[in-house]
């Protein structure tokens, strides 16, 4: 039986050449298309994906008369802070009769020291005075007898009795002075208020040893008067005058307090370049406690200008400036003059017409000529 032969695809030589030519043409076409794609001109990257413009917030302040003021910070203090101690001998405190915050009157007893030593000194001085007085009386009587009978005594005896009488009188005066000193020391065992006022602090404790000249037992605000002692910039100090009114505010207290400048510092601190301002405050308000932090605004004048947020005003080596957005939405630099600072912001007195769109914040990250988008105000 003849072997079965499987039929195969047989291409004749002419058809094989045509097939190879078609494949070569396809390959050349693919290569041409690839070369055109790689060598064609490309659009810039910015055209494919443009970077978003910065979004800014602007304010449009109105030019007009703005009340100019000087702002300062400081602490509430007693206008006259009086330290009180003991003036007598060293003694132990036996009683304390007032507390911090109490209102006291002149001559009121604040504390008492142990009076035993002082009372003993008084008793001894009184006894010495009584003895000296008795001796003086005897000497005076003997001298008077000598004067009445000049023929009974010699000249020497008469002189002796007169000298003894005079010496006895001198001893009486010395005893009286010693007694007065002892009574004064006894009086100093009682600590009294030298004037009306408010007790600010009390360090006196029962059993404590009070040493004259070193132990401060109480601190007293004379007549209860308080003030604000603030620091103001050197450039603002010439604008302030004695008698100007001030509005003083405390943290945690809703209302403000009316004050009046009564003293300006005579010197400028060489390190901080600031001067001291003292503002008198009402003494009948319990919220004005010495040591509390305070802020004050002193009205000085009215200036034509605009108020801007502090973040809107920038500074460099050329001076103060702001960035405004022009009609073409491009950033422009505008040099300005700052006339002062207030709680609402900075007072700009020159450089703006009042109708500009001023960038309120983040202006330091922008450059003049840069295009921006303006954020719409939230409704």
C-alpha cells in the first residue's frame, strides 16, 4: 500500500517574491510613520498643562479721615508702692490684723510684735526717773536751806549743795529722755499704716522675727491709687503729652477704663528703644489689680489715610510697600508711608488713593508683574 502523503501549502517561486515584497513595504511604512512621530515639532510643556495662577484676597480701603492713636502695652501697678516694716528693736510678731486686699486708714494697726521686752524697758525707765526725781527733790531742799541761812554754812558747802541740786536736775532730764525712748520702742512694737490705702501684699506671719530695715511686712498702695506703666516706641513718644486721655483694656474684662497720662519717661532705653508712659486710673475698681497685663490706646490726632491689615504692609531695604492688583490682574508694587499702628491694623497716610485692590495676605510670595486670580468674597 502506498504511503499516505499529507498535502502541504506550496508557494510557487513567483508568488513567494510578491509576498516578500509586500512584507518589506509594510515594514518601510511602519518605519516612516515612527520617524515622523519622533521628529515632528512638539508643543511646549506649558501649552500641554498650564500652571494655575496664584489665588489672592484683596481689600479696597477707602481714603478718609482716620483717628490716629498710639498703642502701648504694660502692667497695672500701684502709683505709690509703700513697703512697711518695723522701726523698733528686733521682735517676734505676735498678731497680724489685716490681709492683702484690705483697705486701711492712716494709723490703723496692721500687726503687733511681742511687747514684753519693750514694756520691761519702760518699767525700768520709769523707776529710774522716779529715783532721780526723788534725789533731785532732796538736793533742791538742801540748797534752799543753804540759801536761806548764808551764815550757817560755809561758801564751799553752799557751792556743793547748789552743784548737787543742778546735777540732780540733769539726772531727772536724762531719766525722762530714757523713758521717752523706751516708750517709743514700745510703740514701735505696733506696726501701723502711715497713710490710707490698700494692702497689696502681706508677708508678716505670727511667730516671724521682724528685723528693722530688712523685713518688709506689708506693701501698701498709697490712697489706693493705681496706674498703668507702659512702654511705647521711641518714634511715638513725641506724640504723647501729659493730660491726654487713654482707653485701657485688660484681658478677660469686657469693658475698658478711662485713664489719663500723668508722667512721661525722661529717658529712652538704649536696648529696646522704648520710653515709659504712666497712665493714672480710677482707684475704686476691683478689676484693676496690680500685676495685670494691660493695653492702652491714646488718641493723638486725625490723619487722612487708610487702615490696612498688618499682613498687607511689607518692608524691605527701600521702605514700606504694598502689592496691588491692576486692571490686567497683574501685581504692582506701591510704596507707602505708615503713620502708626492701631488695634485694627496699620494706618497708611501716603501712597494710596483709596480705590486700589490691595493684596491682604501672602504678598511676600508674589512678585511685581505676576498674574494672579482674585478670590471672590464668601457669602
